[in-house]
């Protein structure tokens, strides 16, 4: 696996009653030019290692306080990479903050389902807030 200067937490949710073939990745507190390339490599490694065990990949940004357009590019690239493996992508994003603004302003939310919590993203429940 790629060595990165942050902790990327992978949770196997195979026992989850909501989605038994779901993998949750908790994203780092900050994402920018300093770590997005390595982070993308780590996410792709996770997709590859879980390919036969996962139908849904959730990226949990609820603890991420900063990202820029590189974070939006990472999400779009991850969506394409995961789709190539037959895996759907969902995002968990806090209702307030920079990450929400980035996924809204860049249009990422039109391409990837976005939820207000990791639990809702895993369950695939409806979005919790109005984006307008």
C-alpha cells in the first residue's frame, strides 16, 4: 500500500445490516496539493484490495476541515476509478464548512451522492439538507 503522510482509516462494514458490501474510508483533516496525489493512490489501493468485497465505497469527509479544487478532482477521479471496478461512490460531508462549499461549487454533488453523515451514506438514505 502507498505510504502517505496522514492516516487513512479503512473500515470493513461487511457486518452492517444496512449494506453488507460497503467500505468506509475516513479522509484526513486536510486535503490539498501536499497530499492529494498520494491520497488518491491510497484510495485506489483500497479499491483494488476490496474489489471483490465491495459494492459501495463511502468517503467520509465529516472530519475534513479543508480541501480545495484538488479535493474535488480526487473525488471525481475516485468515482471513475471505482466505477471501473463496479463500485459505487458516496460521500459523507458535514453540513457546514469548506468541503461542502467545494463539492457544491465544483458540481461534484451532481455526480456523486452526498450525505450528511457516514451512517447515512452507508445506509444510502436521502440527503439531509437542501443544496440550494
